[in-house]
C-alpha cells in the first residue's frame, strides 16, 4: 500500500472519529481530569505545560489530517458536479472553474448575478401577466356559470 493511500485512509478515519460525540466527551473528560489534578500538583508550571503541550500537538496534527480529508471531499464533489454539468443542459464552460483565480471567479459570479436579476425581472413580469390572464379567465368562468343567459332575439 502506498504512503499516499495509507495517509488518506488514516486521515479519513481520524476525521470521522473526531467528529463523533464520544470523542468530544472523551476530550471533555481529559480536560476535567487535568483541572481536578491542579491542586494535587499545586497548579505548577509543569501541570500547565502538560495541557498546553498536549492540545498544541493534537491541534497541529489535526489541521493536516482534516485538511487532507476536506481536500479529497472537495475534489470528489467538484468531480461529481462537473459530471452533472457535462451530462445536462448546463453550459460546459463551468467545468473546471475551481481552477480560476479569485478575481476571475468574482467576475464570473457578477455576470451570473446580473443575468439572474434580469431573468428574475422577466419571470416576475410573466407571473404578473399570467395572474392577470387567470383572473380574467376566472371572471369569465364565473359569468358563464352564474345562471341562465336570457335569450335575446335578433332583429
């Protein structure tokens, strides 16, 4: 098994394990035990150094493990989205935009927002027109069903 695969497996396992309630509870218990032992060690520098060193090491290692897991998850989601775009009526030009610079992404987002605002206005206008037509149709239906229409002979 490659080093990369081993690290990925470890990172995934640790990331999932640390996200469980039991792991949080164990950490709380460790901190409480440390706090309770304060008087026993007379709140010494060594007593404080134990918790500071332990939390620093765990935090330092967890940053890399969690970042690895998030990178892989992000890449997997991006690949799935690219496949959905590729197989749908969406524009293929959006495949791979995660590789653009922040400025390029902001420019693209501004264009999409402007287009969405125009479409929103068009949809609102269409909805208003449809509402007016539906209201007229309802009135016509009410008039047609309100009772017999008197017969008027032609002259």
